[in-house]
C-alpha cells in the first residue's frame, strides 16, 4: 500500500479491510451484494475508497440509494468509472415516491431521466424504497398500484425491472380490511411490479415470508438480508438474531429469488466489523447466489 493511500484510509477508519478475514470471499465466483445505506457515513466521506473496501471484503454487487441526478455527487460517467475501477456492479437502486419529499430521482419527478441514468450504469432493477410517515394516508395508498405500474412501464422500456421494497407498516390494515402489502400485490401487474422483500421488516411485523412465497410465487426476486435481536428487535448481524435464514433460503426458488443484499441499518459496533461478522455467517452457511 502506498503511504498516501495508507494515510487516507487511516483518516477515514478504513484500515480494517486488511484484517477482516477476506480471503474466502475474494476467491469466490458467486455474487455477494450489499445495500450501500449500510455504509452511508463512509459513502458520504469517500465513495471510491468505500467501494474499494467493500470489494476487498468480497462484495461485487451493489444496491444504491440517494440518486438525485447524480450518484453520490458524481455524474453518471464518473460514477461508472469508479464502478469499473473497483470491479463493482450496480444491481438495483432505491427511489422514493415524491408524494411528500419531491425532487430528482423520485417516481413523480422526471422518472424517465432517472431510468436513463440508471440504465447508463447497468442497473437491472429500480425500487420504490420507502413511504415517509407523511405519505402514509389512505389516499396515497390507493394511488400506489397505479404509480408503481406506471413506473414499471418506464423501466421496462429500458430493460430494467421495477419493484417495491417493504418496511413493517405495509402489513397494517389501512382501510379496516386490507393491508398495504396485499393491496399492492393484488392490484398491480406481477410482471411490471416485483417485490424486494426485507426479511427484517416482515419478521418484525410478525409475518412469515413463506406464506407470501406460497401465495405469490415468483414475485420476490430481491431480498434484504438482515437480522433482528431477540427482545429489543433491534438490528444485528446476520446469524446473531432470531430470523431463520436457512428455512427462508430453502424457499428461494419458490420466491423467484435472483439477488439478495446484505443490509444493517445501524450497529452497536463499527459497521464494517458488523459486516465482517455477517459475512462469516453467510460463508459458513453458503447463502451465496450463482
């Protein structure tokens, strides 16, 4: 390592990548992917060095967030250069609706330009990621299926699949009889609108994901893989909590699983240490995808 790089990495707290048990991952030919929100502080400080660190830990696939006409402040061509230099592939990207927080990158603000930019960096999926609390009204819920379908029509033209990512509030009844998740599934095209299932949030809501795989087979090509502490239900490293990943992964074919992303929203440790702990469990249980 050059002295300049050593100083840069040290100042950002990135030296741990050289002592993270990375050798089993660097030799793999399978996809190991991460949602970059997990390392959002590091991405804000230095996107390229962060991706270098993740690559050294064995990651090859990314799910990004925060597109606003740029990618982490970088123009598409510059971000594409960073991806090439680090050997990373953007698999999917998260976007909000624009119901409340308007701006570039939302489903309701020049979506066509967002699709063009994500296509230019090779993304395979674009995801409606979140409804802010102010957006969670009956009126907006009823608009969702049409908005998601229209967004999916635009992405389909570019060869990109559209999907919806859940939290736990979607499993609450919004009109006395139906929950938001079922309402989306029942009132949108299974081809235009797939689902990115967050295993933590559906578990926190007390729902068995396999019931959805059985009812809507093939609708869940993307997962977020993260774990939940017993008792507090806080986020924790994969394998350290209460979620039965072995049982869930066995149902991957029925779900239609194509990619999954490691994610941890917060940690009581250095987040890169948490990633290492999760990676060890993932490697031990061979949860990789071809």
